[in-house]
């Protein structure tokens, strides 16, 4: 079996990935990873933040601690900026199986560099897009394919949550487009197919006398080759939390509520005819990580890598439209976590 290495012990690494890796693995199928889990984070004091975890301060130290880099899955839980130097260093130390937090890259230049590195070093990269492995998405996919309510015409999504503290304290995500929008953008590309950008905008985050440019919210409008029209919105100054999609079909609208956080893993689906169970368990991240490990063990590529690549390209185009500055590529940034 494959051994996990978690790089970056912020919210995504310690708060999400590590929790899944520490769950009992024999409930559904045979375990697909085996410990001990190794951590990597150079921040002073990081080794004491996660009890029971062996924490290293560098990629070189982590490579010496794991059983075999080629039989290790690296969870890259660092912010999207400066990711290329980190993945290059991991490849230099023999790591080939990588689970990378969304988005794949912060801008087009870094994306091109990552794609070249992936090809040159024969890396297997699975980008965290756990909504694509969720039970809710599987049900939406069947509805889109079978058309019980007619063809899909439009897709709209709201991803709202208050994110004042993290946006004011860290710089890992340069715009609101990097926080929640990658989830919904990957989802709609998965459901409705390739798209071109029609419009994009970002607003500033304001808290008292403090302002963080482009981190208050985002809007993205797409036209799909299939004819579907999409509008994605995210308000990071909202007093309430929601991850709600509205799929407009020829004969009615389907409403899908994705889990709003790790504290509750239930989704809700509201159909025009009122049929089917409205609420159900949907532990999408566990399902995603299990599939990724199974794919790595079998030598299979990530089946959704093309969606992750196209998501990063559209995000870069949207950020250019919003006047976002280029990403900082001075070196790897560990420990700040994801959204």
C-alpha cells in the first residue's frame, strides 16, 4: 500500500486531509493507504501543532523519513502561488504521486510550467476536486444525462461564507476567484462541458478600516459549447454560508445544496417533482482520496485532470479580466492551507 505525506499543515492539510487519513479505513473497502503518515511544514513550532504526527521541516528530510518516495502519495496542501518550485523539489527527491489542492496553479505561466514538469518527470497528479466524486454530483450527472426534466439550459451557483479573518491574516489566495470558485467551476465543466469566459469580476474585502483588494467576492459568467449558460457567484463577506447550485432544465429547476463544511457531510437535492430523498450523507473528500490512491496504485491517470487544467486556465483568464496581479513565485509557501 501507499504511504501518505502531507505537505503544508494548515487548514487543508491538518484540518481536512489528515482527518480523512486518520479515519478507520476498513469500513467500506480494504484500506488503500498505510501509515505512518508523515508531515512536512517548515514553520517554527509546526511539529507540535498536530499531536501524534511525525513532522519534518523540509522535503529532503521528508524523503529520508518515508519508506519509499515512489510508493508515497504527497498531499500538496499549500496555497496555489509558488507551487511550481515545490513540485519541482518533490520530483527531484523521487516523489511521483501527488494530490494537489485546488486550483492547480495560480496563473497561466505557472500552469504551463506544471504541465511541462508533469510530462518531463512522469508525475501522476490528482487535483483536489472532491465535488466530482460526491454522491450529489453523481445524481446531478444522471439527471443531465437522462434528461427527465429536459435538456440542461443554465447553471447558477452561490458559494457564500464569511472569510474575514483568514483573508486579513494570510496571503495564500490572491483573489476571491482562488477560494471557492474553483469548486463550482470544475463542477460545471464536468457537468456541462468545455466553456469560454464571457465575463468576470472581483470585489474588495472591507472590514473596519482594513481592505484586501479582490478578496471580497467574485462573479464568473461562462458560455459552454453545449449551449449551457453559467453564472457563478461567491460572497466572502456574507453573514451566512451556502454552497447552492440551481440547474435550469427545459421542464423545471433542480436545486442542489453541497455540504458547507467538514462539520456536516450531508447534501440536499430538491427536484421539481418532489421525488427522491432530499437529504443524504455525502463524504466527498473521503471518496476522492480513496479513488486517487486506487488510481495511483493501479498506475492510472487522474480521470478529471483535464477538467482541473481547464479550470486553472479559465481562472487565469478571469483574474486577468479582473486586473489581478501576477502570482509571487519566489519560493514554496507551506502551512497556510486552503480555503
